[in-house]
C-alpha cells in the first residue's frame, strides 16, 4: 500500500469486484464472454457514460443463449468511421464483442452502426 495513491487502490478494488461479477457464481461467465469475442450482434443502449466527451455508452448486447448469452451490459465505443449523433437510451444498434476491458473490469464492445 505504501507508495500508492488511495485513488489507485480504490480503482483496483472496483476493477477486481467487477471482474468477480463477470466471472459469475459458477465461474463460467468469463469463458462465455471470451467465446463470444468477435461476434457481431444487436444491442440496446442503456445509458451514456457520465464522462460525455469520451464517446462511451453502456450497451446491452442481445446474444441468444445458443450463442453464449445472455451477456452483461458492457462499455461500447464508436468503431472507425461510425458517427451516431443523438444516440440515446433505448436505441437499437449493431455491436461487436471485443472481450473484457481488464482496465475497467467490464465487457468491451465496439459500435458498428445503427440496427
């Protein structure tokens, strides 16, 4: 703990807690997510990140049970050349599952465009 900022320690604890949630009680959650990496699917915007300028949204990927779903809400960023002005909660979009953002402890997604 010595030589580290309290803010950094708090962030690490939050990430660890999120990773435990992703793993799930049975421990198979991370495997389900990793099996879906590269999968393109529909998603529903749940909220925009509070840090509005960073261009991130919280998106619920709509993955069927047969394809490894359901998956938790993840953090989505805009893909190259994608511009979705006016994107709001409840909008349906296309996303690509990128895996797990280990720096945040959340599902990582890329927004491909409108549904």
